[in-house]
């Protein structure tokens, strides 16, 4: 929910998020499009830089949209740098998003109320909802996040169990499409988000 994004004191800058809301204002210029997006908890400004030669997506006022983007902060005001934006096609997408937000909120509350808070156990792994094989690939990639270019696909395949080799490319595609990992130096170098 937008209110949670704007009020969090955590350093989330650079985090990739997804949100669903209604477009209440659109301002177009030659280099970017600015959207004012609102849900039932608040509103936030989102920027989409226009690429040369690419047509911008057709988004109308007062329509529900899904936004993937980075959280940014400038002069203590949070905004979103849009990676992708598209209109919802059914209200089922809105309902699904509300259920996801409710689940994550409850999971965070449960974790924060848990008295056994071990600082060296990453919370993220428990909340990703990945299969065992996907988690293994994710952790191998995550272990190389400190390197400049991340981990190369060939190196990744050398580090996973041999019985998983046939599915590594498929798992990489899944993790990329879900926003858990991204490419860096080339299309064969990866880091986790």
C-alpha cells in the first residue's frame, strides 16, 4: 500500500516494488511522463523516462494500473522510478494485489512480534515463496552480490547440484521475471534485488 511506502523510515531506496492504484494525474513532457497514483491509503508520484524510438504505453486517467519500479527519495519526498506500467485488465488483479499486500503485512507483523529475532538469519528467504531449487539458485546468486558484475551463468551452473543443471536456465528466467534477480554486465551476469 502506498501509505506504507511513503511512511517507512527504512532505507528502501533502490528496492524494486510493485503497487496497484488509480491514475489521478498525468503530465507528459518530451523526456518523461509523470503519474500521480493513488490507492485507498495514499498517493505517490511516479516517473517514467521515455526511451528514444520506443512508443510510450497508453495509460488513461482514472484507470487502475500495476507499476513495477524503484523507490527513490529526493528532498525527503519518496517517489517511484517506473520500470514498467500497464493497466489492469480485470478486477481480479486488484483483488489479488490486495490479498498479497494483506499477507505481507501480516507476515511482517508476525515476524516483528516474534521474540526470537536472530539478526544473522535473513528474513527475505522465508518470504520469497520459492521452491527448494529456486531458493538454491537464488542463494548462489545472492552470495556474489558484492562482486562488481554479480555471478556469471556458467559459474552459477558449476555451483548448483548436478541434478539441477537441466533446470537452471528455467529457474533464472523465472527469478528474473518475478523481479528477484536482474542482469548486470551482460545477459549472463546476475545479482539479486
